[in-house]
């Protein structure tokens, strides 16, 4: 029998590997609850649960506290990036606010202005003063609770279906997250709205493998859902709450005016309520 040459073996191996790999752009199992795109007031393939406003209520900057403990867990334990990109997407898709960039993007914006002031840019670059749009409001995200494995259902399922049920239920685990978004008026510093959101998914991967992957369709992609997807879903839920709150917004009123001392007097104080 004629021996196979190394080149022939390599060619066959490459052909085999090529036949086993695929690239599925737009694959639904790789998406989060923040789907599609946005351009100006228009959006494509946005989450159907996301509310939409006929006209924006103002401009918004999205700022996250990178020194907060939850941010360290997000980037360290889960290896995820900032939350701002996905929040910018869902806010623009809703058309309830016009998003203005701050944070790290601001550094790039200011660098272009420095280049113009140094004389390095072309004369018609038009980076002069007075063009930047102010942010009427700030939206701040917080992850209040995130659990990568909230426990299995082995005891419950096992009690119903015996030993087989225990084997299945023991491999059912959930991922869940709870988030809060706060909306602040940048001119007064007054908090206008706040909304909690949550999401939970069941990991059916082990169950699917027991039945040859036959439950993949039922799982809806949960078999390979990362913790990040649950966090995104919780933020979408939070933002839906923010939109509902501002649609029914009624300003708070304090007798005598905001910031003038309030109506709870203190003995010896100088505010109207104290006197």
C-alpha cells in the first residue's frame, strides 16, 4: 500500500476542518435582548418589547461609575466590558432621548480640537467652539444583583420523576440579574426617574446533551447563554421602566421652592420651616 505523504495528509485534514466549521452572521443564539441597529431617529430589528417615542424628550449622556464594586465584578469575574454601548443602542432605538457622547469618547473629541488649535488640521475642518451639544439628562446604570448559578431543580424534578428526574433536574441551573437605571436632570441635579429591572434564564445545556441536543429549540439559545446576556436583558427591562415613568412624569413640588430648606424645620435653623 502506498504511504500517504505529509502534504496529502495535511490537505485532507484542512478539508475536513473546513467542512466542520461555519460562520453564521446574525445567528440568534449569539444575540442579546438588545438587537438590531439605530441611525438617527430610525431603528432596525429592535427588540419588540422596547417602547418607542414619537419625539425625543431631550439629550442624554450615559455615565457609569467605573469605581463601583459592581463594575469590578462585571469586568473581573465575568470578563465583560462597559454597559454604555448596549445602553446607547437601546436608548437611541427608543427615540425617547438623543444620546450625546461623554466619557472616553470625549477624549477623542477634545483631541481633534487640540489638533485644530495647534494648526495641524485643515482650515475648513470646522472644529471651532460652540458646536458641542449639551446633555440635558444623565442616565446611570447599576447592577444590584447578579448570580451566575441560582441553584438547580434536582430535588423538585427528582421528586416528580424519580432517579431520571433527579439526573435532569440536577443539571438545570438559572442565571439571573437585577439592575437599576437612574435618570438625573443635569442642570438642577434632581433625580427625575429610577427603574429596577430583572431577568432570569434557565440553562438547559446538560438536558439537551442527554437527549442528543433535541431540546435546543425549546431552550431558545439558553444552552449557551452567557451571564452578560442576562444582564443586558435586565437593563432592557430597567429602561422600559424608565420610559414608562417619564411618559407619566409629574414634577415634584416643595412648598417654598426646591432647595430652600424644605418643610422639616430644625431648632435654631435659618430656613423658613425652622423659623
